[in-house]
């Protein structure tokens, strides 16, 4: 078996060591146990600021910039060693259709997403906002207008929370790499960086999320991250920030994998819909709506959020495949969304054709491979009181003994698409012990 290949972004973030924990269905119970047993707790201010975010569960990530005009992934400048003098002129041709973010926001809302996070500046150094600190920005290049304003207005029009992604790494600025070894360059670049962050947090009203990215080539001391965050919270007292400016921030950001944080710490798994963040016209490795929903369930089950990316084309339009997948997700969420938004930590997870979430004493069995006739759960440690289909509310028959619960007389074909959810109302909080089954189930009379 060939090991997964790490891209530069993963290496820079130091995520390679965690790849062994990657699992879609996540059979281990470690994450649940750590979250429940740890004495660590968020501060009262974090609880206040993050209440909406924990309830939201599902957000849209948008990678959009000059790289979208090239259509070869957002790392094209680095991966293909394009010099600044060759790359920068593309900014003059980057002119998305006016108010194109309206379609992004409408799709996000239809998909059941509750917040959006757009790249204000990616590694290429181009700013999607109107800046007084650089000419390499939307208002002074191709668009000739403040594109970030269109994004903010579109998100708010759909009732969605607004987030800005900001890359600390910068391939365009002359001090972007020089700052690692030249103190004068570091001071200049840090002031420039703090100044850009000040602009995006000053000019657009209330901003809900600041999503830092790659801190290369400096550490927290070099970036003066304590001062950076102090400014952020002075400007936006209700904002939440992630952990990618080398401080712990409010939440962790596992990338392209689902791994719950220990100690009950807030976390958000960010993923692409294909294999690219920015528009990559040749990338056809699209996730299905079933895979997206399974990922969302896995995040919700372990107390995390799911930030799912789209990479619009240069004109701001959304690739047709992204629209199709997210539309199907939204249709499923209309009937089943409450099993995601309202879920509590769920210890039950062992099945080869289903995933689980929980609200109080009700266990939701999300069947992604419909077996027909019956479904079963091994080792459920509580009495089941009733069962029903979430899609229709129809009552279902079931049997239960010490070792398994069987929901029976099911149709041969799945009643819902792309997953069918069964609600099992239980006598107490549902937990699962498959070791009990393994040790105690009679085998051939022994």
C-alpha cells in the first residue's frame, strides 16, 4: 500500500505525523473518551464567543484569487516556480463578475451551511479587499472594486456568519521570505501584515471568524502574534480565531482529515470537494454527496465542525460539480439537519454500513450502505424504546437482546438519498460495548 503523499501545505503545517489517525468512520473511541474525561475547559469568554459556532457545525470555505485565472491549483506560483514578474500580471486579468459571491452564499445556505470563510489574502500575496498598504489588491487591479465587500454583503444577505481567511506567508512581498534572516525586513513585514489584518477587521463591520494560515517563515515571537491577537480582539471583541499564527487561538484546524482534539478543545476539519483548494480545471476527483455527509456526521459526532471548500472559477462562478454535490447535501439536510446541528458527543460508532450521532437519549443511525431487510447494532448498552425513519416519521419494528438491536421489515431499497437515517429512542444515553459481545456471546454452545 502506497503511503499518502504530503503536499507542501501539510508539511508547513506539520500535519504529516497525524495521518495515521485518518479515518472516515473513525472506529476508535479515544476521541470521545478524551473529550469527556479531560478536566480542560474553555474560558467563559470563549464559551460566549463560540456559542454560535458550535451550533453551526457546517461552513463553506472559499479559495479565490489570482490563481483562479490560471486554473492550476492555488499553489501554482510555488509548485511551478513562477517568478513574481511573470505571475503578478495575472492580477490585471482577474475580474470576477460583479456580485458573484451572491451565488456562493445562496448555495451555502441551501446546503445547510451556517457560515462562510473566504480568502482575503492567500500565499500569492494578492488582497481581495481594498487596501491602502499595497497596490496588489482588488480595488487597484482587475476588478477595480472591493471584492471582499461583495462577499461580506452576500453572506449577510443570506443570514450567514462572515469569516476571513488570511495567509501570513506571502510569496509576492519582497520581505515575505527575507524576514526570516533580516531583522529590518521582519519588522517591515510584520507591520505590513498587522496593517492588512487591521484593514479587514475595520472596514466591513462585524467579522465572526479570522482564519490564519501558514506562518512560515516566522514563529509566534517573530510574527508578534500576541500583539496581533490583542489588536484583533480590540477591533472585534466577539470574533473567534484559529491556531495558525502559532498561538492556540480558539479552535484547532485539522486539514483534509477528521481528528477530534483532546481535552474537549474546539476543532474544525477543513476539506476540499476535490483535491484542490483553488480552482483546478483538470481536477475531477470530486467527493460524492454521500462522502460529504459522512464526513459531516463524523465531525458532529465528535463535537467538531466541518468547513468544506469550493474553488470558484476566475469569473466567480462555481464549478458545476460543486453545485451538484452541495445541492444534494442540502436536500438531505432539509429532513435530517437537526441530527447534525443539535447533536451531542456520541460514543456509538461501530458499524460497517452506518455512522451515528446522538441528541440526548436518541441515537441516530445514518445508514450509508443500505443492506435491505434489516439493520443491526452490536453491543448497545441501553434499552431501545422506539424506532422510526427520520425522513418520513414512519414507525419501525425492532428486536433487542443482550447483544444486538435489529430494526426489521425494512424495504429493500433505501428510503432516503444518499443516506437513510433511523432514530432510535433509548431509555438512557446510548453507548456501545462490542468487547462485551465478543467476550460473552455464546458460540456453538460454549
